[in-house]
C-alpha cells in the first residue's frame, strides 16, 4: 500500500478529484492513433496529444512551485506554443507515459506537503502582483485546469470520430 492509498480527509478529497479529472482526460485519448492524437479537428490549434502534453507540463511546473516556489517553477523553460501540440517524433504513448509519471509524483507530494505552505506567485500579467498561493490553492488550480482541458478534449475527440467520453 502506498502512502497515497492511506490518505483521508482533505488530502484524499483533493487527490480523488484530481485523479477523476485526469481519468476523464486520458479517456479521451483511449484507442487513438498518433495521427488522430496529433490532429487539430476544430478551428482551434488544440490536439488531444497536445492537451495531454500541456496538462502534464503544467502539473509538473505547479508542483515544482508547491515544493520550491516561483524560483523552482521558473528554472525550467516553457515552450508556450509547442506545449499544446504533438511535435514530430512524439507519440501518444510517450505523452501518456509522461502524464502518468507526473501524476504519480504529484500524488506522492499530496501525501507529504504542508497544504498551508505558501509561496509568492511568479511575476506575470495574469497574476495579482504580490499574491501568494498555498499548496492547497495550487492543487485546486490543477483540478480546475485538468477539468477544463478534459472538457476541451471531449469536444476534440467527438470531432475526430464521434466518440463522446464525458456524457
């Protein structure tokens, strides 16, 4: 039994919610080819593989923040365009594997981090200057972001082959 299986209360609730929305996102790519996962079937530039890649990347970065603040988060460069698409040589299986690895790391951190620990947010136009987020707020943000992108993914999947994954 891992430490995450023993969680109760708030930690268990946060992790259960995050896992549920991760599951919805992964369900949207089940059974797709790399070509389907890389396709952009709507007027947006989003692809299913790109969404899996993006969500793994943002979860990884936000957990860097949860552990070490903005400085830790900003140590890794972000490809603001490429994070939303499958690049040549990337496979859906590889993106899903990374997604699952990031999820496992996050799950372990949820079991150990102080949910009340706070760090100042990075300097960015979309953050209130001087604001701080707790680890709890980071987890709530990840749940919201993952949920939002799972909804995007559901629309993309339906556009590809008519499959409806969330309803």
